[in-house]
């Protein structure tokens, strides 16, 4: 759009137009300039929105690429440890079993989540819903006006102690939109050795328009992605919570599952292990936790940022959230999937020594009750349960079951240990 001004400078110094035609011309020129500026603003606003969306998406896919590299490195390492793992959605494949006695129906297939790379029981979408936000056909995601939150910065570190705060609305933390994020900049004159920290309290609406307070799933995406520590996630079932310590908050991982198991970090909600900070999700990416049905009335999240950037001789700590949600998902009591594992190049599988599920929201003593499997070996063009000893590919049929405590098991990984022919 070319730079052009319709309103012309007039030589008259002390009075307006000489005639009504001059006046009308002046008004039309002003109007044309206003239209031009409005259209110019629209173009710039669209470009900014597109740029923001691009930055967010680039960051998201960069994160996925880094995670994929970690998975691929693990696969390469497995070639020397005789272990193969679930590292790609492409491994979820039931096609060889179509029209056989082992075929899957659409309703019994386990649900695969691309973002978190895990399998859950089949979800009944019509009976699953957020406890916080609505989806409106014309407006998209809608956060009700009666949602209550509170920020507590009365913690060690630089936030809230006379710092300059630049923030977007907290309501953005609950949205899953490329151009919306709750971003809090804490601006300090000098770096703080403890960084900055805060508690975000959220009161779960009890309005009948949202439903009951029963939930079994919590998700959040720290901002910036892979740059913020999630130290604790805690909840209360107290009626009329005050969003303060008086509510007697409990760790979401209240049983301390998989204590001191490094592989469980980010798979169990932080703040539940006895050693303070040992289960912190450092430089966290998106998180998702499933738990037994709980009547949660409020929850709080402890965030920490130790990294800063220098801008105009000031030290700026940035942290926040997006896609924060607490949900009730209705699951079917059981489900199945087939997961494909290929032998390393130049080798065949002599035998499967062990199949180890990685399910971190169920205690180890209950794993045998929620998980079972069968191994199918490739024999010619068929897959059979009897091991021929020379298969290049195996399929592991995985079955997940819901226990009476209503914890939906989450399969984060499946490790098979194999003995190879060379």
C-alpha cells in the first residue's frame, strides 16, 4: 500500500475554507485518510498476527523436532542394548490384522496423543468436557466471567518484591490459541540468584453450566516452551476454597508414585516426591497428567524462571502458561492397539526376552492388572503367535484396562528387549 495523504495543506492561516464546496472537499479528504489508515492498520495487524503465529508454530515444531531427536538417539542406543521402544506414531499400526480374528474395531482402539506421545483408553468424546472453558461454534474458546484466579508472588526470588511487572491477562493461560498466551515479564535492575517464582491459584467453577467438580485430567503448556520450571502442582477438595495456604493443598501425585525414578519426571505431577525439587519439570515442555476421579475445587501451580534476557540494561525474566485446563474425560473400560517393532538393519529377531510397559500413573503393583500383551511374529506374509526365530518385524498387541479406582492408565512408552540373529 503506497504512502499517500489525501488531505491537502491549505495556505489559509486564520480561517477555514472559503466555500461549502471547499468544506465538503476537506471532509472527503479527511474521510479518505481515515479509511486509508484503517486499512493500513488492518494490514499491519494481520501481518503481526501471522508473524506471532509463525513464531509460535516454529517453536512448537522445533520442540517436536528436538523430542524426535531424543527418541531417535534412544533408538540408535537401543541397537547396542538389544532394546526397542515406542518412538513414533507410525508404529501404531493394526493394518496387518484387518479381516483376521485379531482385528480391532474402531471403538476399542487405544487413543494416541501426538502432542504427548502416549496411549490411553478409548475416550468417549460426548461425555468428556473441560471444567473451565466452553467451545462456542462462532466464538471458539470461551472462558466464563465467573472463573476465579489468584497470583501469589510471596516467595523467594525477584517477582513481586518491587519489580516492574509487564503482563498479559491471566485468562490467556486457559486458551489454546497461537496469538494468546499468559506472559509475565518481571523486570529487575540486577539478576536475582533465585530467579523468580509464583503460585497460580485456580478455583474450579462449580456452576451447573460447567458441571460437577469431578475431574481426572490436567494439562498445561509452560511459556516459553522448554524454558520454565514447573515445581509443584497441588489441589484441594475443600468447599469454598480461599485460594491460599489455608485450603490445605495436596500434591496431585499424592501417592508419591515412582519416587526418585528419573524416567518418571514429567510423567508424574511434580511436587509429590519427599525430596523437595527432585521431581521438578525443569525447562518444561507441555505436560499432561491423568489421575483417579477427584472432586477438585481448586488447584495451584508453582512456576519458576531462572533464565533472563538483558534489555536496555534491565534483567527481564519471562514466564507464563497457555492451554491450562482441568477436565473430566470419560474412558471405555478397556482397549487394544498393535505396536510395530522392527529389528535393526541386517538383523532378525531370534526371541523377545521382555516387554516392559512405562505406565507412571499406576503403581508398579497394579501394572499386571492394567496392562497385558501378546507378541505376533512375522512369518512370510502372515503374523503368528508362534515364534519362527527369524522375524524382521514383530507386532505387540497391547491391552489396557481400567481399575476400580478409575485411574485411566497412560502408556508413555513400551520397551521390548530382544535377542537378535546376526
